[in-house]
C-alpha cells in the first residue's frame, strides 16, 4: 500500500491495526532517533550491552503549510522501546538538547518491592541499569512529544535489589 497523508481528522469505526514487519525496529546498538524511521514503531533492543538512544529535539513550531507531510513539527511523535533481555550496561534514553525535559512516571518492581517514581523538574535522561533502576527483559520505555520542550515518559520494568529512580538531569 502506498503512503497516504491526511491533513484533517481521520476516524475509523473499527480501529487501526498497526501490524507487520515495518512496525518494529530491531537493534543491538544505540541510535540518534528521527521521526521518519522510529516514531510510532516498537524499538526492540536485543543486546545486554550499554546503549544510548537520543530522542529528536522537540519541534512544535507552526509550519507555513500545516498540510505539508514534510513539516518539521513533531508534536505527538511517540517512541517506544522494549528490552528483550536484562541489560548488563546502562540502557539510556535522553533528550537531544538542554531545553527539552521529561515529565512522567516509572513503575519499577522487584521480588519484594514495587515503587512509582516521578520525574523531577529538570529530568532529561532515563537510565535503566539492569539492576536497581530497571532494565530487565520485558522492560518498556515510551516517550511522546506533548508540547514545547517536553516529552511525556512512561517506564515499566522489573528491578533487582533496592529499587531507585531511573530519572536524572544530565544533558
């Protein structure tokens, strides 16, 4: 099927099905992400090695032509990561520039504890360590552009040992 661009609202009475080989990107290394190749797809991480994924800079500028499919505005772009196995090195998701931040929560659980962590005001990095800050097989991280300089993030993961926040301000 050809690629189609709509400039108005789209309504489906039976839902949309996102399925098929092009809906997942499998990788064993980190990457600097872009909307065209990664947004709306599951990014399936298959390594135990350390990796850093850099989210695209937030761009909520008003395009001169809002119907142009090549506009730079990335409002609503979502990036979802799934870990296939527990990481031995840090699995990091961070913003591209110092003016972008994250807001959201992480739910981490171990054999004896389940905790919810919220981002701090200047959070711009998620670090899953494979131990206390999550990063076990099946962990998921989702980051969605929600407004000017802001990503909404959701982290769900198991952890080992004393559970700790995966959020920090490092960029």
